[in-house]
């Protein structure tokens, strides 16, 4: 597993000027609705591919009642996503939402990478990875739909979108997404005592207004 990023990104990973940073979103942060809900207004730079990695799901999110996405190194696999140019304020908002902290105490950390756009241009980026992983788990259908909707909105390659749709998932046990009470309200990846199934008696909380779309996975 890649080491945590303990300090601010080096200049070679800064895009534009010193107040802007290239970020590679490959999961729920591709969805414009999630960004808008947190006041993040990135500039979309390019649709791009990260080679030698695979999209996987670990841990458990109390917001979506299922595992969360991250990336692992796997030769021969590619992950598609979108390159954003972030202002320093937007970077801070996204870090807060993702619980990515420069002191290394968050649930996610920044990992540097180089991605290739559809036009062949390369971009030096930072991306989020989960700190704790444990055993792979299924995301909720609702969460996977949300990621797929983001991929469609960002016009990722059709074949990759179909690959996302075909990933295994399970129905959430309560109405999702559920609002988060704090930036660290996450169950550790190795502890799934709070993981919900369709039969769990978890009382739903009021939900934020995010359109999940009509797609579904089995």
C-alpha cells in the first residue's frame, strides 16, 4: 500500500498556478451533484486514464450503507476518471468531505500519480486513497449508481461505464445517502459491526437532496 502523504504536494504536482491543483476523481467525486452539495466548483480539465490500477471497495460508509471506493495497484488494469483543476478553497472543502488530512490522521490520504487524457496529454495529479482497507466488500447499489451517474456526466468511455455497472453491489438497508454528523463518521475497514444489510433495523435519518438516478445493479 502506498505511504501516506505527510506534507503539502510538491510543486511538480501543482497545475496552473500555486493556488490551483490538479486532482483525479475516479469515484463519487466525479458526480457533479456531490461537488455542488459541498460548494466545490472545479474546472474540468480532461477525461483521463490511470494505468496499472483497479477500482475496488473496502470498509463501510454509514452515509451509503456499503463499502467505499479506493484504488489498488494491479498490472494490466486501467481506471478512468476526470482531472479537475481545484482552487485552494475547493481543495480544502474536498479534503474536509473526504477526511483527507495533511497530518496523516484522516481516513484518506493523497497519492501522487500521472494520468493520460483521451487526447494523449499526461497530467500529474493527486488522488484520494483509503488508509485502512481490510477485506474487499460490496458497495450499496445506490452508491454504485451514484458513481455510474458521475461517470456518465463526465462522459467517460462507454465500455468503462458498462464495466462499472457490472460490478457487484447490494441494496442499502436504509434510505441513502444519510447525512454525516461529523467528518470522521466512518467505520474502520476491519470493523463491519455497523455494516447494514437489507434486513437490518437501522433507523434512517433525513437525507440530503441528491438524485440517485434510475439505474440499478444486481
